[in-house]
DNA sequence: GCGACAG
DNA sequence: ATCTTGTCGC
């Protein structure tokens, strides 16, 4: 059961999805990226509750200036439900469609969700990195698994995130008096490097620019698509 | 069995 | 995730 393309994720049962994660786990690489980063990408999904249509987008930014240089988006449909721990199976098919529209791939990607900070080390960022063979980082707004001590209330205060005696990521306070974010390597980047990169991508908001702008992008696309589908009042 | 549970 | 106005703190 090794050759399942993302196009068929919709047909998988939760049990089969878990089996696939266990196979992919053996391919994870979290050694440090040793090439200079010039461009970084941010990806996200938006959708209307109760609907199967999803809007996926990727924005590319110059690093470390955080200046947007490109963006792509697509509209797709998904039937795989949201199940904690299996988020990738719902969002990756659409994300890959957007990825394929990119003329120039970025040096590293930031995904809205966990990397290896996952029960089977296969958060969406790790899954995406493995399928595209691209360095990736997971930056989630809340915890999925793992234990940690609350980081101090200072910008960039951080504390390690553990799971079964293993270091799986970092809880990072990106902004004073705001809840911290959960940073973990996706693929081809180290734990230390993932945090350093996220810090360099942080500006005036809690969410780092790649993911923050990707979220704004897909939300705009969703609203636009909605307007073009609503019959005009007159 | 109970509680937790990315987006 | 999305819905949705005001409101409390800095």
C-alpha cells in the first residue's frame, strides 16, 4: 500500500490513512537545510463550513525581507472529513494543485499546522514536505500533542515541546501578550533551524508572514468565489 | 471508559 | 475552519 497518489486520499478510510502515515514516517529527514534561503512560501486552505469546496493558495515571499513576489490559488473539492491527526488527507490534495501552478518553487515552505509535532510525526507540514521533496516547517496556532512549560511573556521566549521523551518542536511566543505558536520541522530542516526561520518571518503579528498572508489570500479567493456564485439581487 | 483533539 | 458585534486590555 505504498503507491497511493494524493488524488485518491478522498477514498481512504481513517485506518488506511494512519497506515500510510506510518509508512511515510520512515522517510522523514530533519537534518539542517544547508543552502541559503532566498524565497519562502506560505500555504493555507479556506472553505465554507458544511461545504466540500476548498480554496487553496500559496504565496511566495523574498526571504528574509518578507516581500510578496508571487501567489497562486485553486478551487477544489474534498470529501475527506476533518479528523484530528489526519488533517493532511483533507488539505494536501488541494495544496498540491496550487503547488503545481508555481513557476518557481520556494526554498522552504511554511504550513498552517504541525510538522513532526504529531502523534506519528506526520503533521501536514511533514506530509507536504515529503510529497514535494521540499524543506518545510509547521507553524500551528494551537497544540495537537506534546508537553511543555508556558514560555515567558517576552517576544521570542520559547520552550521545548516533548512527546514520549522526544523533542518534537518548540512553543514560541512571537508577540508580547499573545498566545504562543507551535513550531516544528516538517521535512529537511532541523528543530533549531525551523524556529530561527519562523522568527525571521515574524513582523507585527502573532502569525509569521508566510502563513498569515496565505490565510488572507485564500480567504479573499473564497469570498470572491462566493460573490460570483450568488445570483445578483437585480 | 475518560479526556484530548492541528484546520 | 467559519460565523459574528461588541468589548476588555494595553
